[in-house]
């Protein structure tokens, strides 16, 4: 087991592993571009989700109001006028 650690230590010292400076750490420009693209995509997805949820909520509210009006209309008896009604003159013909 010690031979494995010794060979790894020897290999890392000969290859220069572990000699990086602090300026070489980090994701770099490519990481920044990828992160920015992910942020923009998430913003668009959230906006779309909010729009769809709002549409579903408004549709259900409209359907419930419409059903309420239908129920009210069925509850009362509407009488048909005997003669046609002219809305311009507001008179019965």
C-alpha cells in the first residue's frame, strides 16, 4: 500500500501537479458564460410558469362566475316579450 502512495507522490512531483498559482483556480470565462446562460434560461422559465399559472387561475374564476350566472338564469323564469323590442327607440313594436 505504501508503494502506491510513494508512486503517486513521485508522479505528482515530476509532473508538476500541485504547483498551480492561485490565479489559475476557478471556472474562468467559460464557466461565467455557462452560469449566465443558465440564469437567463431560469428567468424565462419562471416567467412562463407564472403566466401559465395565472391563465389557469383566471380561467377557473371565469368558469365559476359563468356557472353562477347560468344558475341564476335558470332559477328565475324569463318571460318572452310579445312583440319585438327596438333598442334605438326603446319602444315595443
